[in-house]
C-alpha cells in the first residue's frame, strides 16, 4: 500500500509534465522534504523542495499579516517562465514550472485538479509508526 | 614454495556502518545469532542482504538461503549493493524445485515439503563452505508451512550448526501467528534482535531499526532511521538535522563546512530563508537545514522545525551575551531532541571555554560542547558525528 500512494503521486506528476510548456513538477511536504518529483536532471529535487517550502511558508505568513484570507498559491514570474507553488492539502505543496508560452488558464485548472488528488492520496495513505 | 595461507576472516562481522560497528566493538561477534524481526512486512531483507554483501566485500564466504527468489533473480538484486567476488556469495537454492526446474546451484533444497531435507541441504552447505555469515530468508516461510514445534526444532539445530562452524547467522522473521511466549523463546535463542519498523507520514516512507543484545546489560540502540543507497547498501539516514543558533554565530558557515554543495539563501550577509546541504559520511547520510538567527525570521524557523532528528546549536563563543537567546532557540525545537553545542569562533580573542558555556547555559552534563572554527572546518564534523551517535543511542 505504501508503494501504491507513491505510484499514484508519480502518475499525477507525469500527467502534469505532459501538458504543453510544462518544464517540470514536484510534490514537497510543507516542511521542505521531498515527496515525489518529475524534474529535469539539471535540477536538484531536494533543494527545490526546501526552497518551495520556504516560498510557500513566507507567502502564507505574508498573506496572514496582510489580512488577505487564506493562501492558495504563489506564482513567481521570470524571464523564461513561471513557477507556481500551490498548497495541496494540509501536508503538501505542488510546484509546477512552466514556460512563458503556457496557457495559464488551462494550466491552473490542471494544477487545481492535481492538488485535490494529491491531498486525497496523502490523507488516505497515513500509516503511523 | 610455500602456499600463502588464506586470509583469516576478521574476528567480528562488520555491518558496514561505522557508527554501529564501533558500538559493537568492531561488529557482531563470531559465533552469534541474529534475529531480524518485524511485526509487519518491512524492509528488513535489506539488512540481511546488506549484511551478506558486506561480508563478501570483506572477503568472507556468505551463505544466503533464499526461499522466495530464484538464484538468478537474487544475484541480480544483490548487485544493487555494489560489486563483489561472486564466489564469496553462495546461494542455497530453494525455489528451483518448487518450480520443477533443475537447479544450477551447488546447494539446493530438492523437497521443499520436507523439513529434514531442508535441514540437510542447509547444514551440508554450512559444513562444506564454513561461511563467515549465513542469512536465512526467511523463517516465516517455514512457519507458514510446517508445525511450529518442528520449525523451532529446525531453527535450534541450524543455530547449533552455525555456532559450531563459528559463523554469524541471521534469521529473518515476520511474526504472523505466534504468541508472545513463543516469541520470547525465539528471542532467547538469539544473541541479538534487530527489529524493523516502517511508517508513512505525509507521503514519505521512513524505515528504522533497533538493535538489542539479549544478554543483560547488553547493547540497546534507539530506533535508527535508515535508507538504501545504490552500490553502497544500508545507510543511516537523518531526514533533518537542524543547524540553529543566535544571529551571526556562524550557522551558514557550519552548513557550508559540512556539505560541499550547500545552498544558502542570504541577503546582505544574513540568512533570510535557510541553508541546506546534504552530507555523506561513511555509513551516514543527513539533510542539514540551517535556520536564520534573527528573531524577525522566526516564522521560517517554524517551517523547518518538524521531524527534526537532532540539532546542532551554534553559539559564538566570543559573544557570551547571546547565550540566553541560544537557550531560547533550543526550546523552540521542543523537548527530547538530541543536541550538540558548537562553541564556534573558538579561535577568536575573548572566546570562553566550552565548560563555561555549558555552565552559563545550564546544560545537562551529557550535552557535548564542541569547540569549533567553522571557517576552517575545525570540529564541525566531529560535532555532527557526536550528534549522530546520540540520536541512534550508541554514545
């Protein structure tokens, strides 16, 4: 059963990567530990997981401080594309990297769908020590 | 011309994990009997396989009795642990006869439904090969198929034969049906019990093991988290070691000193997010997270202060007025997490000695205070090793 959850998470990432203009995707825990990834070889998944957790953590705190309601996602805009870090349930975050030509409307819909599935899988897969 | 005698095998059977071997005074003694035990399916086979391969790497002959895998498959899977002299790994084939295939192994069990035949095949291999290590994978295979009294008798006979041959024997066993009383009996037949545990939290599998010597006052470790590394084998793994301490104590420099390829998210000389590095010392892998020291970044600290295996608390020995803040940061991590104090910048004028720091911070006696100079990579690695020993309970 342990392997089953991991496989399903990997499946979600593979699906995201297949979308046009998507460079890579990774699932990290909110405290910066890597859960699963589908990233190009040039990226270090563990480092990206830690950084994404810091971005989401700081963004969430900023949102609370500014009284802007609850946090959904952080989008980092760059010369080449965008990095979207989205909360996936209580435990996890989904990071998606896309090139600038991506259709953001469609992409965000896919990200939303992915995030819901991730939250469900992780919730069902808890096995305490 | 005199033929050179074969290389004598080491008195102790190393696990290949230096921190453990040190505690075991060089490894498991010969002869001895190990029970690799779990209540649920876990990755305990990794330990058995690793133990056999470490033996083969050390030039010992290892006997692997495999009831589940065909010999070709087992050999293929064992390649993950790195290359060995194939002659040093002797398999007892228990699957070919189950599949009605001819066995190509020197030793094979021809009648899997006959305990006497199983016994004979294993003991014949033991007597002929005089292996340094034996792994039986696994006893639950037999428990599932034969009356438990018969299996227990066979188990005792195998232990006796292994002892006579002066080898370390490992028996893998998952308990499905036995009562506590019978388990106690099995434990009492063994010299060491290695227990295994797996858990899944937030999508991440964590494996851990605990070694207990059955002899009274024997060794007893804490739960040791472990992982598998390709071509290396079993490795102690700490998913998170926190490097924390007051502003400007040298936390980022400590992370840099420990991990060659570390990253630091800093602006204007101070860490604003975190430092991260992956450390590999023989037999130990750790993910090191450095936190910001300034109070205004405390919320970042909280993101990373989960599932912490241990803490390296860095203080500036030349700025004793910051020690109160250091104490406070320790409390942020929570109780019962092992920690080591790094008295950093110990080469600067005005640096106070470790004893003085321990005294001023009102530390318990068993907390080590290690003088370090992180900029010159002095003392930092020792501090991490000490912390590792504290976490796994061998210090």
